[in-house]
C-alpha cells in the first residue's frame, strides 16, 4: 500500500509541474504576440509618416494630411510622445505650406509640448523656431524675435551649428522688415559664413537672396544682381522650387526698380509658373500682384485687374493681410485708370481697413510720446523754479548792500515780480496739465474704440498682448446681397453714407447686447460674443443682436424704397466654437480672432438667405431650449471647404 501511495504522489507532483510550465509558456507566447503587434503598428505608423513627407514634396497636401493623421492615431495609441510630436510638427508644416498660419501655430505648439514630454531638446528647439516663423508671417515681430532667441539658446546649448545659422537668418529677416538694414546684413552674413563652411547650398541660396534684397533697398543694383543670380543658380541646382520662386520675384523687383519693365515682367512670370508648380499660394499671390503693378505701368489695365484679383483671392484664402493690402492698392489704381470710381472706392476702403490692421505701433507710440512730453514739461518747470530761486538769492544779497531808503522800494518791486512770476507759472502749469489730460483722454478713447478695455489695459501695461484661447465663442458675420450691383446705382458719397448708417446702427445694437465688434471688410461686418470675458448668455445675446440687425436693414429698405432709392438686403450667419484671439500687426493694430470657428461662421453667412439669420447645428444645440426663440431646420447644406453641414434659420417666437 505504501508503494502504491508513493507512486500516486509522484504522478500528482509531475502533473502540477507540467501545468506550471504550460502556463509560463502560454504567458510568454502571449507577451511575444503583444510585442510583435506593437512592433507591427510602429512600422505601419512610421511608413505612413514617411508617406506623408513624400506627398508634401509632391505638393499633394490632402494625401499628406490623410497619411499623417492616420499615423498620429497609431502613435497616440502606442503613447509614443516623440512620434506624436513629429506628427504634430508635420501637420503644422502642411498648414504652413498652404498659408494657414493660425492652424500651423496651434500644431507647432502641440508639437513643442509633446517634445517636452519626451525630453527631446532638438525637437523643442525646432518647434519653437517654427512658431517664430509663423509669428513673423503674421507680422507679430516682437513674438517672432522672442521665439527665435529661445530657439537660438537651445541650439547653442546643443552646439548645433546649422540650426544656429538658420535662426540667425530668421532674426535677420525681422530686422529687415523693420528697415534696420545694417543689423539685418550682419545676421545674414553670419548665417552665410556658416552655410559656406558646412557646404549647405540649399540654405545658402535663400540667405543670398535676402542679402541681395538689402542691396536692392540701398540701390546698389550691381551687388543685388550678383547675389540674386548666385542664389538662383544654387536653388536650381538643389531643386528648391519655393526658393527659385522667391529669388525670381526679387529679380523682378530689381528690374522694376531699374525701369526695365519687360525683364521685370519675364521674371515675375517665371516666379508665378514655379510657384504654381510648387503649390506655394504665398509666392503665387505675390507674383500675381507684382505682375498687376507692372502691367498697369505698361498700359495693360484689364490684364492688371485680372492678375491683381487672382492674387487678392489667393491672399484672402491664406489670410495674409499684407498681400491683401497690396492687391487692394493695385485694384484701386487700376480701376481709377479705367474710370470706374465705384469699384475703385470699394478697394480703396478695403485697402485702408487692411492697412489699419497692419499698423501696430502708432497709438502705442503716441501714448508713450505723451508720457515723455509730460516728463519733459515737468523737468522744464522744475528748472525754471531753480533759476528763479537763484535769482532771488542774488537780488537779496544786492538789496542788503543798498541804502536803507531803497530797501522798501526794492522789496515792493521784487514782491510784485515774484507774485507775477508765480501767478504766470501756476497758470501755465494748470493749462499744461489740462492739455495733457485732454490728449490722454483722447488717446484713451481712441484706444478703447480700437480694442476691448481689458486688452487695451494689458497693452498699456506690458507693451504687447498675449493671444488667448476661448473654448466657446460666438462668431457673427453679415454681408449685403448684390452689394456691387446696388452700389453701382449710388454715387461714392451716397454709398459711403448708406454703409455708415447701417454700420453705426450695428455698432449700437452689439453694444446693447454686450457683443464685441471685431472688424468690417468692405460691406461685411464681423462680431464676437463671449470674449474677451466669457459670458454664459453670449450665444443667445448674439442671436438677438443679429435679429435686431435684420429688423434695422428691413426698416431701412422700406424707407429707401419710399424715397425711390436703392436699398440693401442682408444675410447673417452664426457659429459657436473654439477660437484664438489677439492683436496682429506692428503699427496700427487690430483685435482679431482666428480658428476654424470663424471659417464655419462665414460659411453660415454665405449659405444663408436674405432677411434670415442662419445658424449652425452646434449653435442650435446650445439655444434650442430658449422659449422666446423659434427654429426652422434647413437640412444638410453643402458649404465650401466644409462638406455638408446642418443649418437652421432662427427667429423670435411670436408671443
């Protein structure tokens, strides 16, 4: 019995050991499968990322975006922070090449955050530098310079000579925009020496083009031509289409400055051709507008108008205000030459509106100059008082030496003089302070008309304004239907007066409903709710404001028709969503907003109907339970660039 029991016990231990080995083996197999699956996903994501890069080189941005977004989804699942950052950087680059700078800025910031999580300093420096480039193209030079200097510090710590050269070149570009040509040339030449040392012909071609531009501005045409020709040869050799387009554009400017219009025309046309091959909207719009100016000089007015209108439309698509302003100047001049004052007036107004948004420093400088003049005036008063005291002491010493009989006379005369001097000085100081206060109040009023009070206070305190993200903002667009046709029946003075009457009424309406006016562009009016301070009632308020605007336009139409005058009809569109708000420009400035929410609001307006207020589905969801509002579902409507969107007409419910 004992032998049997021992045999049975041995068999049980053997089975237990076998089961343990079996489970260890199966766990190893499962772990190996998970590793293999992760490696497979990593390889797939890497392949999609490389495909996106190839599609960017081919300028097929849609396919490039599809590939990198699929790659990003896989990397997020794998929680690979560095690869996530690389994907965000690629998305930002795609938006940059298409001229969508606001979106590019957002994704470069996302890229920087994930590079920080991954501890990848080189990536942090690259994203910081790229943000500087976006701020540069948006005209925010202080922020651009700040980001370039941060990137420079990181590159120097890593002893990355090539990237130091690139950032130095970027800083040179800022000095050039500020017309500080000496500092610009110093930075460009530092970058040039590094590129020649490292034999980086691609980068060298671009910096030589910038140096050539400086020589052109200094009217040293021979030196400018030599730099441009060398830059063009290098860009062709290294197959850099965008650089070729830029250099050819600069050569066109050079020949135009020299008066050789035919050679200028030839270079602009070549720049335009290469820009289109490279699908570079920025260079394409610049070349078209330059062609428009030259053709005006050659007497080809219709061709000039055609070129400038094409350039203007492209500049509006990529939202580059400086190029839009150039295009409006070209169209204004061209329509004046063709004796079309109505068209000329439209583009003249748009030109000044755009020019205002580019000028950031004027009001700020005026305030600073007032403060400086105030200090100078106070110093002057103090110096006069010191001189008066010295003279008084001197006269007292003289008086003591005079005879006793003259003391009373001298004292009386001196007292009269002192009284008159004090009275005059006090009167002068009072008037000076009053003038200073009037000028200060006038500047305050002007600044608060341009900017929200909170933003104006931040500008005065810091000298600049940080951009703000708003998760929920309400954007309103209005536009007059058949504006050009209606305007053709009015004189320029009547047209301006009619637009002014409408926009003054709109200003009063949005102020009543606590809505912030953003800007007007021609006959379009834009406003926003929920900023710069969030407001829980902003969505309903902006709808009520838009309905009141439509009531005003309808009333104005009836009045004009009674007087047998042309009348405007209006569409209104509203969308609610996230935006970025801040100040753009470097001279006269403007508080503005960016984001896809703005684009969708514009689509709501363009797909609306006369006399109606058209809102998006997201806006409807936020106010659908409001008892005093009524909604009419329109179904899904195709909007340009956005596909099919659900839309609703909104009106006040009859009570």
